[in-house]
C-alpha cells in the first residue's frame, strides 16, 4: 500500500516511544520522569493504491544467499554466515570490543565483497591505528568518519559489486547517526527510528548486508526504542567480564537461524582470537579432587558447554545466613536448599552458602540443579566427587530428578574431553564408555555419599 505522510510536532518518550501532544513531566505509559522530547512525527495516511494478496502455497524460488565470513565462531551465531539483504544489530558494554570485532570482520570480508566502515564515534586516523594493531592495515576496507547518514547513502552504490553479497556495511554506531529530515539530535527516539528505517530499506532494495552497533543503557538494555530490536533481522549481544579476557557473542534474535547460539572469543593484544574448545576455559586445571566442586554439562544454543560449579557451606554467626550466588539464579539456589532440607533432612538453615560458576559465564538452565546439589552435598559431607565426572538433571519440589533435553550432545562433548563418569537420572541415553551413577531422587544423592 502506498502511503502519503504529513508531519506534526509532538512529544515522544525516549524510554517507551509513546507520543503525546503536550509536554508532561512524567510519561503516562512507562511512568518515567523527564523522558518526553519534542520531535517532528510523521503521520502516514493510506491512499487508494492497493497491492494484490499472496498465499503461502504460492510457488517462490527466492533464496537467501549466505556468505561465510571466515570467522567460524561468528558464522555459528549468525546461522552459517551473513545473509544478503539482512540488517543485524550488535550490542554490548562500553569497551567490551564491539568495534574491534567488527573491524576484524571487515578485514576478513574485504577479499570477498565491498566493505564500508562508517564511524560516527572515531576519526579515520583512529580506525587506521586500530587496524594497524590488528594487522589489517592493508585490507581493502572503505572507511568514512561522519555522523551524517545523508552523506553516506549516495556514496554506497559506487562501491557495490555483483556477486552473492553485493556489499557489507558497518555502522558504528546507530546512536551517533542522524538524518537531516528527522529534525532531531542524534540518539533520540526519532533519529534512531528514521535511521534504522532508511538502512533497512537500503538493505532490502540493494541486497547488501548491514551491521549496526548499538549502545546499551546502565540496565543492560539496548539504548533507544524497543522497536529497534523488532525491526532488524538479527540481534547479537557481545558480553564478557572486564576482569577476564574471554568474550561471548550471543544470538538473541535471528530470522535466518537458531537463537541463543554462542561464539567464544579470547581478547589478546592482537585482537579477538576464536576459541575452538570453550569448555576448557571454564574448568579449573587442578590436579587433585576437592570437595564442593562439580562439572555441569550445559547447552548454549546447540553447542554443549562444560562449566564448573563450586559450592561452599560454612556455619553462620548471623541471624539470617548469607546466600551468595555468582553466575546462577539465587532463587533457584534457595529452592534446591529447601528441597535438600525437606527431603533429605540436611541442615542448611544455619549455614552460609556460597555458589559460583567459574569463567564469568552465567547459567540459566534448570538442568544445572543436579550439579549444584552434588556440589553442596560434596562440601557438606567433605567428600569429593570423582575427578572426571559430569552431572545434569532438573530437580522438582518433590525431590525427583528429571531428564533434560540434548542429553546425547552433552555426553558426547564430555566424552571427547576425557570425562569418564556421569551423574544423571535414568533415561534411554547410551553413556558409551562412561560410568553411570543413576540418580532419580535427591535421597539417592545422600545414599551415594554414604556408600
């Protein structure tokens, strides 16, 4: 349908995007203070032009071609490579390495297609300095330092080439870009919405791929309107601990592949290095068995990932014992402690309990319940688990332990890394050469430690 538009001035909430004709101190929708900013809002009106409907059964030979970046971990999270005509959003904390990642990606894509790096935050000299540090000073990457999107758009068709992917554009960052027609300052809701609309139209009409950097707020959310995440094809979060060199690239949304895929990188002096065996990063290289430690065979998307959970329980001198959790849900820990007390008569109510997941990674799977319970009992009984053992299983409030999905993938990964013992509930899975300790109820945990 063809739309005609008229413009009017209104006040737009920079937090939720609601529009009001008059200024207010507090937004009626999200109840945030001082978030209304005057902007020129376009109102679209339908005309008489109508397009024909199509059906799902209609034959369509259109394909979405992909181009491998040459960076295996990045290809994994994108679903196999960059899709022509797609728009992706990469977000992360300041200084986490977003610009470094995308500049390395630009250097690897340059021999395959035309690459344009647009920066509204750094000068061309700064970009060249980083490229020299990364060893990419000879890469055929077109760079332009400006925050005027109107200046960039006429230049892009000049560098496009025929092929699977006609061009690859990097915008660093969307919060710094502006269009003169939007009539607002960079970073405001109106500017972000208009800029991303223009880039999406450009990508779909020309077949080039666009990757946009997005800032995040202090709450960890992507800055700007939530509609920004809805409009793009792929949303990637680049995360990590500033005290550790490891970085995780996580897929939150992907219209061309699976979500919750994870790519692992190691930040070194020469840039980001791919980690082909991430499980080795999150397991301590100790030589002796220590009580309170257990290896969890988890899943990140379709990738099995082994991480180490460590628990410590000590007598408390406080009226309300402490519960400290790093890398796991504190409410989930409280539930596991309550189940162990109710079903196994184990006393944790007068003990401080500390739980941490090594490597700075965060676990969200309920399959980690059994691993945490084993680590807690190992500490309480002062008896270590077998050195090359893994565990996975979900614990219910009745104390029963339930099987989890992707069990075969977890076992295969553990076996490849040399693990020989597995704690899990009964199932039809083949444990191959691994020794199985079948645990179907939390009482079985207590019996195993007494044996």
